C-alpha cells in the first residue's frame, strides 16, 4: 500500500515508469470562455440570466465573470445586455494578421522557387527600414546581417528601394540619422551621391546592388507602390550567379506586380 501511494504521488507506475498526468485546468478560465461563447450565440446581446443558463453556470458566478470580462474589454454592456467588446475584436484582427502573414510567406516561397533565390519583404515604417520576413534555405542562403539593416539602407537593395520611394525631405532625414558609411570597396558612402542615386531611381523599376553591403552577394529589389505603403520585395544571389541578377529582377518585377495587393497589410 505504501509503495502504491508513493508511485501515485510521484506519477510513476510499475518499475518506475512515469505515467502521464492530466493537465492542470483553471476552472474560472473555462467558465469565462464558456460565457464568451454564449455571448457569440446571441447576436442581439444577452442578459446575465440568459448567459448563465446558456453556459450552465450559477448566476452569482456569472455576474462576477461578466464584471471581469467587461472591465478587461472583452465584453460591453448596453441596456442590460452583453455584447463582444474591443478586446475580442483585437483577437480577431490578430488572427487575420496571422493568416495574412502565412499567406505572405507562402507567396514569398513561390517567388523563391520561381527565381531560385532568397527572398525578402521589407517596409519603411516610422522612419525605419524593417525587414518583415525572409525566405531562404541552404541552397538559397540569405544575406548575413553583419551590419544593422536599419542603419545601412544606403548600401543594400532593400534600403535603396525603400528610400527611393520617399520624398526628398524624408530621404535627407534618414541619411542624417544614419550617415552613409563604407561597408565594402563597392559601397557608395557620399551622401550627395546617394541622394542623386535615389532621385534617379525609376518608380517601378528594380534597384540593383552588387557587393555594396556584403562581399560575395548581389541583390535586387522592386518597389511595391500601392496607396501610401512603402514596401519592397527583394532577392539575393551569390556573386558567382551575378549574371542571373538582371533577368531575375525583371521577372521579380513582373511577378510582384501581379501579387502586389496581397503584400500591403
């Protein structure tokens, strides 16, 4: 008997084999979720008594949970009835963003397969270059971020493409905050030359960059110009495949042009 009790206490059965324990469940959380589900089944709202019956909960417990859920913004009370609140809407929006992110990555993978290259999606937000996602593998390695992408926009195709979509004042502001520096022998680090280069970029054409950010790598980026979004899709190739860069950039431009609406989130 003592041995059985010890085995039970430690979660071990015969011969010291550990048996799985049931998960620890928080009853109050389960009840709150049942209430939220019940609210969703009443499109015109529901009273506390209706929700208590629907969730099979004591009325007193229901009042406490409804008060908490309302305080946290998951429910709102109007005319004695409860409806979903803004916090539930936030969960829904997050779910949509996750779905969009999954769809974006799927499209990037298609581009990677089509072009046999590492693929990058980046945006310019709040004065900063932000790489949203990268698709690569051992056969198509991504560029190693050895110098902060945000501070080196003058030296890589992603940054140049994004800055080219900005107005002159915004470009000057960015270069004032992140003064161009020499990263490789091919880097253009003169701010005046960088500004002229950005001004000469054609709105829908790819931006090419050869070993300006990292030795042994060539890159191309195409602008995504929809509404006020400042975004780009880019590819990178090893230097030994540099002859593929221009035609791959042209193909990238064509493919992204067909997909563009899906990339603006």
